C-alpha cells in the first residue's frame, strides 16, 4: 500500500497530527490534519507500517490510536505514573507495544490488539522494561530491561552498586516459536520460517501472539550486561547503543583534557548469533521502515549507513551517505517565532504545572495580559525577560527560562590560583598560593605545581617575556592563556636573580578556591573545638556534593561530633542519600586484634550532629534541612532556607532551543506539610551572618554550631568502643 508519514503540528494552538504521502504532496494539496485539541501534548508518536493509523503517547499518560482515514481517536490505555514510551507497531500493524510506567522507577511492557483494543501485560511490573521492538519477521518482541543483579563493591565506602544492570531480552510471541538462542528444530537455521508462519500476499509477515504464558517466554540475549539504550529492530537482527561506564564528573579520565569514552552502535545478528560494531561515537540513530538503513548522528554529522554491516570509507554512495547539513538554510521571522514560543510555553506550563488549577491563577488571563507585549519585543533577550515575568505570576519556584548559549570559541582568561596584589614598590607579589586538592582534577594549583617553586612574597615581573605593568598587573598578559603553558619571570621575595617558571593557568578558579574555603572551615572547627568536632560541607545535592561529602566524611565522622555545613547548597536530588549517611546510629563495635575498633554500622556519627544552613540552601538543600530536623538527627543553625521544593525535570525546549521548566513535582514533608515552598525551613537556632561579620572574617553561624555541639557533648558524651572482657 501507499506509504505515509505523520508529524505533530500546533498550528491551531493545541497539538494535532498531520498525515501526508511519503512520496510528497501533489501540487496544491495540503497535509491531512486531524485530532486537534484531542491529544493533549504529544510526547511519543509511531506510524503503523500499513499507514492506517498512528499511535500517540500523551503527556497525561494516555495511549491513543488515531485513524488516518476517519480521524477517529481511540483511547487504548492510560497510565497513572507518567507518560508511556517506546510506542511500536508489529510488522502487520495488528499489535501495538509500549513501555508502561509504574511506581518510579519501574516499568513494564504492554501489548494492545489494534482492532479490539484489548491490552495484555507482556512483562510483569518488577523491573524497568523499555525500548520494545518487534523483529521484522514478526516472531519476537525484543526489549531492554534492568533485571541483571550483579553488584560491584564500591572502592571508597562499604557499599554495593549495580553499575551495569541492563541487558537486551526477547519474547517469543507464538508458543511454538523456539528461542533463536537455543537449539533449532530439525537443525533448521533460525531464519527459515515455519510453514504456518508464511507472509501474507503482500509479503508482510503475520504476527501471531499466544498471550498465555507470554511472560514465561522471555529469554536474554547472549550478551553481557551493560548500559544499553535505543533498541531498534533491523534487517536480520536488532540494534542498540552501548554506553561506557563513566563518572558523572569526568574525574576518572587520564587527564582533564581527554575526551569521554565513546558510545557504540552495536548490531546483534539473530541468524548468525553474533555482535557486530556498526559505529563508534554514536549519539543517536533511527532505522528505516524496511530495516535496511540507519540514520545515524555521530560526531556532529548526520549519516545514512547500512544496518547489517559496518560502513567503510570505500562503500558505494548508495549505502554510505553523509548528509551535508551545511546546505540547509532556515529562514525565520523572529516576530512569528516568538509568538509561537510564547503560546507553546503557556501550553506546556498549563499541562505540567503541579496543580491543575494553576494554584488559583487565571492562566489564560495571564497569557492574554502579557501577549500584547510581544509586539514590542526587539531581541531574544526581551522574549526571555517576558517569559520570566509570565512564569513569575505563578509564584512558584523552579520556573526557569534559559536560552541556549554557552562559552564562545574565544580564549579564556588565565588564572594562577593565587591571591596577587600590588605592593608599595609597584611590584605585583604573591600573597597566597591556594593549595591543590589532589582528589579533584579541576582543583590543581598552577603555582604549586612541581618545579614551579613560586613562593609567597615573590613578585611576578614578566609574563611570556612581557614586563608586568605596575598599574594593571599580570592579568592582561594572561588573557587567552588558560590551559596553555606560559612562562613567568619571578623575582624572589628575599632578593636575588629572577627565575623563570612555566605554568599552565586555569580557566576557572572556583573549584580550587572552594576546596581551600572548606579546608579553612575544617581547620577552624577543629581548632575551636579542641579537636573534638569534625566538619563536612555539602555544596549541592548532585554528583559534586556526593563526591565532596565522601572526601571528608570517613575521617571527620571519627571525631566526637560532626558539623554538617549545607550553606550555599544549590540543591539537586541526593538529599535522601546524604540523610541516610547522617541518620546512622551506632549499635555495635567491631574490635579486630591489633587494629582500632570500628563502629557498626560504619561511618556513623559518634556524637551530636549540627547542621548549618542559610538563605542560599535551596531546593534539595531545603529538603535536607527539613529531613535533618524531622528525623531528629540534630539541630539546624543559621537562617531560614531558600524555600523552593516544587521540582522539575527540564524536559522541554522551545523551537529555538530555549529551555523552559515547569514546577511539576510537588513535595510534602513531615512537620511542614506543603509549607516549605515559598517559606523555607526555619532553623532551630537563628544566627544571622551580617555583612560586618563577613568583613571582619567572623563566621558567627559556624561559631554557634560548634558551641551547640560541644554543649551537647557535655550532657551526652560521644559513643566509644568498649574494652575487651
């Protein structure tokens, strides 16, 4: 039959589908538009191979079938746990499969008969099953699943993790179809069809599914567990992306400048039962309708390559094509585009805001009130400002508008990781060299590097042979030197001949200065408490904060008490992991002969825990303070926190790449209810850090935390190991 394509349009306001022949429209013809306003926001779309209908996943969890000829919209299923994913039709268009979410993070596969809309659970709701794909012969449903439980011991702390828990699996749809990985009947090869599984008159294989015992016919592909995504069916097999295991921060690379390990596009040949590597550095791919070609995005290039072999440079142009995107020209009318962006942003917020009633705000009225301002916009920045104002009407945190951007190609200012000032004699001297943090590759100290031998008091008299200006100092001469070797001429503080040293300046001193600040606070607490209290700072509730707390906790928790500083905490999602550490209580001791006693459980606080917070502890930084109080871990000292706990997922971008976020994930906390939003967490002991305290070098909040911990130790001593009987 005729091949069709389908896409989503918001030309009428809400999402609709448009259908057109794959060969193109006849002169004067227009695409067939249907279902406007009946789909919600389309987050997933699949076209039936016979062109008769499309499947839609809506933002509200609905699975819909839209008939091309009649425009009828039929609801197949509905999720109460978010939107579904991975819509895919069987080759004969008679079945629809998808990944159906359950309580986070679980998901299962479901199947629907496209005629009577009966729905069957293809896999049980126990794991995360996703990326379903019918093999092109219609005999199997392949998918990915996180059901490999082979833990790896953590190198830093006593913990286990499932770092490679995904494996591809396959369901044999007919009860009489053998597994392609097992022995074949009568020795026939896998690709030979059974007599009762002949293609129809047009060559399309018929998909027969025996629903009884379906979940018992799940078999794993004979490949190792790893991190797989994007499973797709292709000629004689399936394709997937295999991602390397790598740290979130990139700190495990050999050098900070090394590229990240690459993602492989792999093919499993079901006939030959072997893996083939089709491409390295694959970012994304899609398979053509006949399964013979792959549209591949790799290394910033769009390519069309064969699906059954690795394309080489000498392949003919019909099978190995690089799409010249430089020839693409896009003509944009900014005024028209900005109006569409404004309206789409309003719809996205309407469909995702945490309260369907928009917290009592007349949202349509807000949009109508601000819409006339569009006629006065002159720049994209004006649009961003306008959208911020619109979001502000909701009075809710995390409603961001972030234009696509980043650093340009210009060379960065070089920084030396030191405090340098002009002295009375006109020289520019080093007043302080920040110490390197050897556990953080981003926190190296250029002047403290081996062989540099610059000392406090030394004067920097030249950079790359150019004399340092007594007024402007060395900074102008360090422009563009970040990450590049540069020669400094240094005059020793005690006199003598100038010496030359080659350094590699930094582009960003923040990590270096942050670690120095933490070290100073730790030393201060240690001194002020007479060595009795430990100190940790948690800068955020993300990967950097998780790394930071583990740098210090194992040592600091051995002291009699612990100060946990969550000031300036930028939030994230790991507060529950941090709280889990802090909430540990010692109930026993392990006393090996010839070694120090170790608490049970490990790394548990031995005495009082005091948290320090301020008005810049926000989002998950709010939540961690509320949890510390609710669980009775310890008191919170400082000032009321930021007050923003309605979370986001940063899912949507407008047509030009501008990120817009919608406060979607409401948060309730014991003892606070819904009231942390727009208020924050009040401390147990309020201490305001005044500007004059900062100017004088006083940390009155930390002082109070130390005082409170020591006071608690007087009445409740820290736990200590017993003596042997």
